């Protein structure tokens, strides 16, 4: 099973609609990173969250980390075709003997399609 | 300020040949990470390096794969005697610092390796 579970796996919305993507861990998240990937390209950093209850926004994208630091959500308001792509959450997870110090674990990604 | 540069973008090798993938980190970044993205498995950590040192290679296959980050020049991921199962997208990322919830990793566009 995945250490980080993303839901949904894919999402198709009409332009202008709001949407939410979730990222859930069975372990405490020390740091949570959201990235966006366009097909065939690299990952673009969106936001980093580290404190329980933290919320960050950039343009129409808002990301939150819950108080227990085991789940994060990414919310897009008034979606546009430019928001289409694959959204990935990555995390610093605890490992035996300490934390990873660099090793990010990623969810399997959420494919977002926005119809004009 | 150039981002993370990877080359080549596409690499075709026949079974048994060697593949060399190069990564130049962002200016001012001394931490380099390699990840592999397989179609059905998502993005997986391979190795974390600093200049002249391998810090964490827990994600590297035990045989045929090696990585280096010399004092001068790019980081190299080397795959000897490639097999069809090595076909994947290989991403390099770099960060300015390391540590829990500190190391925002910036990714290159990736090298897509195809093994015939």
C-alpha cells in the first residue's frame, strides 16, 4: 500500500468550478509539499506546509495541513484550463532511526482535466 | 537564474548498453536528488547526494545503478547493462538546504529513457 494516498486519482471539471484534492498519510507528516506536473514535463513546486493547521494560498490555489498533520488538501477556486495537469503531494516521513533528511515520498498523483 | 538542467531529455539505448544521465543543480544548490517515475508506480526516490558524498542511496537498485556528484561538474546517474525494465522518466531535483520541512526541492524536466 502507498504511504501517501491521494484522492481522487483523476478529476474532470468544467471551467469555473471549484475542486479539492486530498493527500492522506498513515504517519505524521513533518513537511508536506505540493507539486504540479504537466504531461511529459518536470514538477513545478507549488507550496510547502509544515505546521499543523497551516494554510497557504497562491493565486487561486489554497493548501491546508490538518491539525494532526496526517492529511493535506489542495483546493482550486474557479478552475481554468491552465490548472490542468497532474498534482502530486510529497512528504518528509519518519523512518526508523530518524527522518529522511531529503528523501521525499510522493503520492500517486491526481490527474486534473478542466473543460473550457 | 537557470533552473535544474537535465540532459539528455530523451535517451534510447539497446539492452546491455550503458546509460548516463546528467543533472546540473540550480545555482547555489549543493543537494541533489534522483527520482524515477514508472508509469504504474509513481515517483520514487533513488538517491540523495551532496558534493562528493552519497548521503542516502536507499532507493537505488543494488546492481547496475550508480550515482555521483563530483566537486566539479554535474551529477551523473549511471545505469550499466540496461534492461527493458529500466525504461522510465528519471528526474533530478536540487535544494539549497536539507533537513525536515526545509528542503524545497526544485525539479528538472527529466530524462526519458527508452530501452529497446
